[in-house]
């Protein structure tokens, strides 16, 4: 059973919003658009423009549509 991508459990783990793997907080970032946890393997880091920071794949696709 995958963990929530919105909250950490008592061991400091959460599920990635994209791949749904259970990951430690050291390998997670927060998507700057949806505020859900995404692992560093799935996240895209935006260096310029708005939004600035880590973005999950679902939100990246929403940005590119606009």
C-alpha cells in the first residue's frame, strides 16, 4: 500500500505523487504548484520563469499546455 503524497509518516517517509514509490524525506522534494511530494528522480527543476523550483511531471504538463 502506497503512502500519502501529502503527509510524512512517523518514519519520515511519503509516497511520490508520480511513481508512487515509498521514499525517505531525503529523496523527496515538494512540488511548487500542487504542494505534494515528488521524488528527485521524477521531479523537474525549473531554474527560471514562474514557478521556480521543483515541479512534478503532472504539473509540468499543465505548464506546457498553457
